[in-house]
């Protein structure tokens, strides 16, 4: 079944002018874009998005990084979108990511890792709603 996931091209991706290359990689892997925008997260929005990590030692650094420049949230559609996209981006730490994955190709370190991908269908829907209203998105199969 086709479903949706949320990608975010993070501030290191926009700063390094890699938006086009990363989107090309994603589209080349068969994902369809249902919605896309560029935003600058403020503290409140970044903290809300990463609330599950608020007790982690790296939380403050993560918020500083995610608010340091523009982000590009993208809603993607594919068969098994969540799992397939996690496979495409690779492990959180680029040093441990498989060859050919987006993080292996472009990321610097475990924090500045170029791209976010939702980790479950339930979180994907919550994360999509963080950035997009329904009228800003194509329906699944909207490309036909
Ligand atoms: P993801 O699902 O692969 O993005 O990884 P997590 O949900 O575990 O972490 C969210 C984000 O926090 C990661 O993508 C990194 O940007 C950052 N992060 C994760 N682990 C670490 C860490 O150990 N140190 C630092 N500085 N940042 C981290």
C-alpha cells in the first residue's frame, strides 16, 4: 500500500546548496512529492517537533542546529514510504550509514546529518501536520 512520510532537508543541506541534489536523489528512488515548502523554524516549533528528545543530552544543540537556517519539509509518497525512506537516508550517524545513502554521501556528523525521515506511520502523520495543512498537499495518487 502507498503511504506517506515526512522528509526535512535540514539547515546543513540548505547551507551547502544541496537541496537540488538531495531532491533529485529522492525522486530518483521513486518517491512522489505531495507537498514541499521552505521554512525557518523558530525555537518553539523546533522544540515541538523534537519533543520526544527533550530529555536527551543533545537536545539544546539539536534545537540550535535546526533553527540555524532554512529547512525544506517535503511530504513523500511511495509503497512502504516510511521504511523505504529510512533505508534511502541511512543510519543517523553518517559514519555508520550504508554506502550510497544520502547521509553517507552528504552528511558531516551524527547531528548535522542533512535529512530527517519519519520513523513510523503514526509519527509521519503527526509530523506532516506540523508543517502542512490538508489543502497544501496533493492526495495520495494525486499524480495520476
Ligand atoms: P533520526 O531518526 O535518524 O533522525 O535520529 P533520532 O530521532 O535518534 O535523532 C534526531 C536527530 O537528533 C538526528 O537526526 C540528529 O540530527 C540528532 N542526533 C541524534 N543523536 C545525536 C547525538 O548523539 N548527538 C547529537 N549532537 N545529535 C544527535
